[in-house]
């Protein structure tokens, strides 16, 4: 029972991480498209950097929590969850970027 509670908490952390990474994709799309990633102002760096850093930290935290539940007892499940979280994170960034680009063109 306690492993399921741990997995649910880890899934909530992972969902938050994916949401933050989607926000990163939303905010980075316009400067990336305009080719001015190296000329961002302070406020733009904060708007882009905070979701990225907190999203990556939340994803790492979710993986740590999943490791508590499954790393020893079910290593294949842990590897699968780890791979799915990486794929979901990349997909979230790409999805957020696509969402913004679809609305500005």
C-alpha cells in the first residue's frame, strides 16, 4: 500500500514538472523564432528560466520518489517510468512551443 501512495505522489510531481516544461516551451518559442535568444532582457530570462529550472528540479524529484518505490523491487518498471518521463518532458516542451507558434503566425 505504501508503494502506491509513493507512486501517486511521484506522479503528481511528474505532472507538475511536465506542466512547467510546457510553460517553458510556450515562453521560449517567440524569442527562439525571432533569433534573439542571446539578447534576452532580465525579465525575459526570468520568464523563461524559472519554468525550466523548477520543471527540471520537479522532474528529478519525481524520479527520486519513483526510485524510492520501485528501484529495488521492480527495476524494469522504474526504467520504463524514467524513459516515459523523459519523453513526456521533451514532448511538453515541443507541445508548448508548437502551441505558441500556432497562435502567432
